C-alpha cells in the first residue's frame, strides 16, 4: 500500500519538517520531534489521503496521460490536505500523551518525558496553529469546515473517554461513537476534503467519506464477547 505513494510520502515528510519550524528553537525541536527521519510513524492517514487522490485523479488526467500545470497544482493541494491531516493527528498524540501520562510513542520516549508536559502541550498547539494556517491557505471554505469539525470531534472523543461511566464503557454503541470522534472523523472528513478539492460531485465526495470511515472506524478488539471484557478493553 505504501509503495504506491512512496514518492508522495517523501514529499509529505519534507513538507512536515519545513512547516513546523518555529521562532523559538526549543519549541521548534519539540514540534519536529515526531517528524524527524527515523522517528516518524507509518503515516497511515496521509497514505490513505494520497491513495484517495490517486484514484480520483484518474478522471482528471488527459487520455494520453500527459500531466499539465493545472494537474500539478491540484496534486499539490491534495498533498497539503495529507500534511494538514498528519499535523492534526500528531497534535492529538502529543496532547493525549500528557493526558494519559504515556511514557512512549511510536516505540520511542514520548515528548513529555523528554521535555515535560508544558512543552509537549505547547508543541501540539504550534502544530495545530500551523495546520490551520495551511488549511486556510487552500481557500476552500467547505474543506476548512470539514477539517475544523474533525478537530472538534477529536476533543469530543477524548472527553467521552475521560468521563465515561462504567455502563458506557460496557456499551458497544458508546465505544463506536467514541472511536469515531477520536479517530475516524479525521480520516473520513479528510478523504471527503480530497474529493472536494478534486472537484468531484457530492455523491462521490460522500463515497470518499464512507471509505475513510470504514478504513478507520472498525473494532480493533474483535472476538470479545463478554461485556466485562469489552469494558476492560475500553478502559485501557
């Protein structure tokens, strides 16, 4: 899957490292922590965005396969959505590590363990602000609304997890709603945003949304049948 968009992922990595540079050196190094070579995640979300873009772009290419300047501009905007999505995702990881008092992330020490809670929170704030600036530069209000709603969903999902009563922790319906807010909303809305940027119809955009939802909002603990087990898994 990753090999199909390997070159684009390298471009995404390069953009990520350049866009998070901050005026304060320590804050810059904190914001770049999970974007440095060797410490990056697998970039699952950008990969899905880029695969979606590749599929949708087939209808925009000339019959002879020649790529013109308008296509290059479109592709650049699609790459921007992949970058923005990853920045928002990493922001949520940095903040969650503080909330959960996590010691590791991506197999290495969490940022909060190296620089403390305050710097981890500030680094996340920097990433989010840079992501929103990049988002506004796309000049598409519908896309801005979709991605911004994803940020709201992230906050809602984390709040649901922190405040869930025991009965809610044992509820499949509550669990699926929580995981939609925490993870699936971002990738499904971003897939839809890629479709909108490409100029697809509303029907195709909704299919893109559904694809993202099904890629992310699936139960990671299949096989658990007892409510007590399910509640225990949810509390982890």
